[in-house]
């Protein structure tokens, strides 16, 4: 199946992909610096799809942090600094205020309050994360209890971002018991606070929200020639993606087997942790991935080992449009991996394949180069053609054409052949770029005697006194004058110095002598015979 490929698209949110789409599509994404596997290939737009392979796990780590009372004043104004102040200046200002208003040395009624304000301001500005949050969101970056909340500005949820660090100060000091709860589901935690116990079942945030499992993307590279990039080409790409297991139809079970209740969570999909102070923490069960069911021992499909997907070699035919550049990535929708739907996946969730990203490398051409959609070519022309003008052949992407060279053309002069360049991507009318031809005059490094004599004569004729002379043109002038007094005086009396010199160089005067002698002999023979 041939996959059509539109042009370059701007970065945009990618909609949820449906497995039963009528036909995959191709899209281009510009190159940008990335690391690891993404350094020269994979580039995806923001997506609202659920997490791959782990649809039930929380998408973010949660933060619950208690700290000093909330800031009542601007910390910069409190310390007497500004946003551009360095860390050293902020520390110096704080030390000055702390020394001035310390309760042990200052017995004024308001000294203790000012000392506390200075401490709170310094705590905010000395922490890079807190300082950045305050500079971005102001006081909204801190919750009502004064705790630092890096996620408050992003949506108002005081538990929406950050890690679980700082929880040791909550609940009277757990003594390290709070460690290891990075996967805690805080929505379930607060429902437990309201209902007096952990919520049972595998309830979601919204009963109308459909869960979709999306497979991983695949990245491959293909090499094309310069002319293929200009005209477009069809390439067969060989890949080995994950596909749905045909033995178990993706459920990961042997025929006749069924999933059993998870023994770790008793089918709830969650595990409840009790902490000091009477608090309960609910987290996703690691044994079943929050599904409440597991594949029993010995019940996994032998073909896919319970994963629900196996690798299969296949070939995808991709149409690469003309005008692509080296380093572009072509996205082929839904030609990536099928999501593993076995052990830790919700059997009721919909599935969608990942995407195939084709990284395009364009080989350099010995004759042409390019600048966007324009093609550049350097044409070498002889010195005589540059001086006298003429016509030369120029290669193009569509074949050879004849181009006229203007008289007096110099190295670096350019001409433009409109519409003979690369195709322009995203052009609805199929507009092409231009072919820009730059001339380079070939200067001879070595000259024969005749060539140098002619060039020196040209320098004399043009009045060039700076040119170097090697040939003895004075002697040639004397010889030309002597020739003018010989029997050929009538034929050469009006030809002048340059023409006489040319005749001497080319031996035309000798040829004329021979022709005259032959003609005289023929005339004598004719007269004698008569």
C-alpha cells in the first residue's frame, strides 16, 4: 500500500488515533536538536493519549509539602533587593536584616515579626525553584498553608507536580516511612480521607473517559539521491513492528484460560499503606498494574509469553514527495508498534498502533547544491567565451539546456532560470524554485608562443602598459615593414602592423606566395599550349 505524504506541518496537538482509521497518513516535522534516540529522528507533537504500556499508573508524581507560614509581603521588597540581584546580594541583605532584627539583640515589639518576614523571604529567594515559581506566578505559587507548590500556577492543584520529597515533615515525622511512595495515587488518598477508607474497585476520574492504549513509535532511516529529493520517489521500508498476537488475539492467555483475581490487592487494583498519624496512602498495585486481575501461572500464551503482541517483519511503501531536505522526518501514522495488551493492560481499553518515523538522508550531488527550493550550479567558461560572449550547455534537473553568455562576463556573475529548481513543499500549485547559474572564467595557466604573442598584441591594442611582455614584437614590426616592400607589396600595403604580425604568425604570406607562383605557372602553361 502506498502512503500519501503531504508537506511540512507546523507543530500541533496530535488527536487520539483510532485503530480503524481508513488510511494512514504521512506528515513532515522539521529537525531539531534532541538527545539519545530523539537526537536525529523521533519528534512527536503533544498528545492527549494515555501512557504507553502503563495506562493505569499516575501520569505525574505527587507532592505534599508543609513549610513556614505563607508570605504576606513581596520577598524582594522585604529584603530590599530586586529580581536581577545575585545570590550573594540576596544572602548579604538577609544577613543584615537578621542581625538587625534578631530577637536576642533587638527587643522592639515588631522586631520578631520583621525577623520572621526576612526568614520567609530568604527561604523563597534562596531556593532556585521557589524563586522561579514566585517570579512566574507570584503568591499563587504557594498554597494557602504557606507550602511551596510548583504546580499551583499550572492549574491550581497543590498536588499536581513535583516529586514526593518533603513529605517527611508531614504527620509528625515518619522517620523515613514515607519513602517509596512515589506511585501513590493522591486522588484515591483524598477520597479515603472523605470516606474513612480506601475506595474499592478500579474507578476512574470520569466514567465517560475512554482508555486508549497506544503502541511505541518506530524510527528508521532511508537514503535517497539529490534527484530523488527533487522529483520525489517511492521507497520500500522494511520494519519489524509489534503486531497483535494471532494465537491469543491480544489477550495474552492460552486457549481456555482466564484471568484470576490479583492476590496482592484482592482485586481492587490498589494497595493501601498506613502511616503515622492515622493517614492512609493508596497506590496502584504493582502486581496487576491496577487491573485487579492477573494471568495465572502457566496460563500465558506460548506465542507472545503473555504480552499480547509479537514481532513480525513487514514492508511499508512510502511516497516521499519532491522537495524534501536532508534531515527531515516523515511520519507515517499507525505503522508503529501494537501496544502490549497482555498482563498489565486493561482488556476493555481500545488500542492504537504507534507511528513510523522515516528519517531522510539526501546524498550530495557532484554538480548541484541547494538553498531551500533553489538549485545552485557553477558553470566554467573559457576566457575567450567570457570576452567575446557565446552560448554554452547547462545541465538542469530535467536535462540539458543552452544558455547565452553575455560579452564581458566575469567570474561570479549569475543568471537565474526561473522555475527550474526544487519543488516547493506545501505548494498547492506545484510551484518550483529557481536554478541559479554562477559563472567561473577559466584562466589559462600556460600559453603557447602564438597564444602569448596574440595576447601581448591585444594588450598593446588596448593600451595596457602594466601587462608583462616577453615576445619581441619590435622585430616583428620591422619584418612586417620589409615584407611590405617585397613583391607582395600590393597585397599587403594596407593591412597595417597587427595584420602583418598575424600573417607572420600564421605563415599566411608564405601561403599567398605559393598560391601566386602556382597561378603564374599555370598561366605560362596555358599560353605555351595555345
